[in-house]
C-alpha cells in the first residue's frame, strides 16, 4: 500500500504543525496506515498542494474552502476536545484513498 500524503497547515508551520503532524503520524501508525507528512504555513498552502499533492489537509488556522482536497480542522489535536472523532474521521478518509 502506498503512503498517504497529509499536509499540515498552521499559522507559522513551526510548533503547532509539528505537534499535529506527530499526532497524525502516531494515529496512522496505530491504524496500520503509512503516511508521509509535510508542514506549511496556511499562506503557502496552494503552492504546497501543487508540489506535495496531499490526499488530505489538516489545518489549525482558517484555509480556503476551494482547495480541491479534503480538509480537517485540527484544533482538537490542540484542545483535546473532539480528538477521538477527528482521529476516526482522518483514519476513515485515509483508508478510503486507493
């Protein structure tokens, strides 16, 4: 099975994106899914989509709604509220990718 590409976008692409990326990596690993993760600033998202071609995007700050890629608001990874549902939604989306 090919690796699934996940783009993580936040305001600065430093601390928050790193935390979210790590959580996604661990969640996917536990589900038996190999992922490749890239991080970017929300302002760089369109360019990053063209070069990284992600299967899904997880963001912690607002991003455009017309990106053509499924997006998930990653704030539950920071707050803990709704985290289990978000993990389940992301895993379901990744498993649905051929």
